[in-house]
C-alpha cells in the first residue's frame, strides 16, 4: 500500500520495521510504501472517523464488498479490517479528525 501523510496540526511520529524514524510537523508530507497481501487493520479511535474509497479491485469490510467507485465511512471506535479481492486492491483510506 502507498501511505500519504499530511500533518495539519500537532506531530506525527513514525518508526518502520527497519528502525527508520521520522517526526512530521504541520505542513510536512510523507509518502511511503508498506505492506503486502492487502488484509490490513486500521484502528478508529473516539472522535475520529474513516472514509475508504475504492479505486481498483475489490475491498471486503466484514460482509460488505466494495467495488471501484464505491466508498464507505465509519465514525465509531472500532478495528476495521479491510481485505483485498483476488485481483488486489487500490484504495484511498482517509483517517479524519
């Protein structure tokens, strides 16, 4: 997956599995590639929400399948599991405040 981070306020700290560390400040951008396989989990904490928009492939959220052009949102605390379809998945996941 490609991860794009843009900090509006506060700070965002990141450390990868290779030991690289970085702290982003407001106005800074970070792009990185991560993961394989495309089942991923994303935690939604109280006061935040997510918006998932499928670009290519299929995404399965529980019993719901999303196709290109489909989107889903959630504003309740949860651990969201996103599973890619057989042909992979390209999607945008927005973590909203």
